[in-house]
C-alpha cells in the first residue's frame, strides 16, 4: 500500500467515524414562522436562510426539501438585489414569483431572507401584510443572536 493510499484511507476513516453535528433549532425564529402559518393557514411553508444559502430555520411540509429551497432563495435574493441596485441604485426589500400552481415571496430580513411559499388562492396583499413584520422580527432575533454578522 502506498503512503498516499494509506493517508487517503485514514482521512476517509476519520470522516466516516465523526458524526455530523445537528444544529440547534432557533426557537424564536421558529415561533415567528409558526405564528405566520396561524395567521395565514393556507401557506405551504416558510424558510429562513442566510444570504449564502445556509438553512437557518424552516416550517415546511415533509415533501419539500428545506436546504434546496434555502439555496434557491439565496440565489434569487442575490439576483434581485443586484437588479434593484443596478436599475435604481436603491436597496432591495422583496421579490414575488407568481406561478401557475402557487407563489413564492422572498423578503430581505437583515443578513437573511424569509421565503414564503403559498398556494394560488392566498391573497398577495394579505401575504405581504402578515409577512413583512415577521421578516423584520426575524432580522431582529438573529441580530441579537449574532451581533458579529451585522454591518457596521
């Protein structure tokens, strides 16, 4: 056995033996997400993700994979922010995607985003009315939990 193969085997063995840490649930954010679902019972689900696509918290049904939604929401947030700043020179607040089978709304929430998935029957005005304050509250919760991530 070559030295390279032995080192590679040792490295793989260490990876296989160490369990992946399971992140703790953010109860304050999860409470906000569940409260939003109570106000708008026809929501499909909600996701909070960092600007780089890392999942922070979610309230999704089992058939929707939360990390994929978080990654796609971060990409959409980045593109929307870039479009808004290029076109108008201002900041970005939210983006609405209206599909034939539902809608997706992504709200800027500090260094994170709140993504709300809803069916086509949900009123977009009511969705905004209830979701915007939740996005602000989530931004505040996360700012208190992680002050080092806030812009100076």
